[in-house]
């Protein structure tokens, strides 16, 4: 069932992928991923695999090791945007996209970019609206240790944090 009927007129359905749809904001051109079914914490939203593997980060890759970055398959997962209060997590060890907190049908599916990225190729200023928004998003390497440990992180990012000097 498509959630398109409940969309604000500024949003347009781009594609449907059974568990989620890609919507585009016609005013900004920004795409986003929205659930077509509800998910509970701990549920697997989708398995994923590496579409391509490169040794450098790009805007569309997810970091899985120091010099290993992947594009996501299925491709629609690339439309999961950042939030400082994410409802999903890319487990790059199990290759599963996991629900962190309840996601309702129609809700945007988001993840915390620094949970997978050590130092981002395209840092940005976050406008997620979360009361504890970090604002300056540059990757896990640039976040205070007390702050980053509040998030679920990939095994790679946890390993990198373990190498940090106190």
C-alpha cells in the first residue's frame, strides 16, 4: 500500500520498494526514504550488500574499513538521510539495516551519518530539528568522545574510536 495519499502536496513519490518509498521534495529537490510498513526496534528493515567497493569516500558511499567504502544494494537505501536522532542503523558487519526505535508507516527512515563515517568527504550543517542536534556533521572523528558514545556505531567506527588518544 502506498503512503502517497497522505503526502504533503510539495512531496512527490519517486519509487516504491515494498518496505519503503523514495519521496522527493519538489521545492528543494531533496529525496528521502519513507517506510511503507511499521518497524519495531531490533527488526531488520533490509539486508544490504556492496554494489561497488572503492578505496575512498564519496557522497554516496558507506565506510566499512579504513580504505573500504561501499555503495548500497539495494540502491534505494542510499536515500536514508541523516538525523541526530536516527530511527535506523546500518550494521556493516551483518550487512543489515536495523530499526533503532519505532518507525510508523509514512515516517522518514534516517540514520546517523557518523555511525558509519570516520571523516566525511562532504561535511554539512544539520537542520534535523532534534533538541540535541550536533549541527556540524563531519564524521565520527570530529565528535567529542562523550557525545559519540551515545550512538549506535559500526564495528569499524568503534575500532577507530578505540585508537584515539585520550
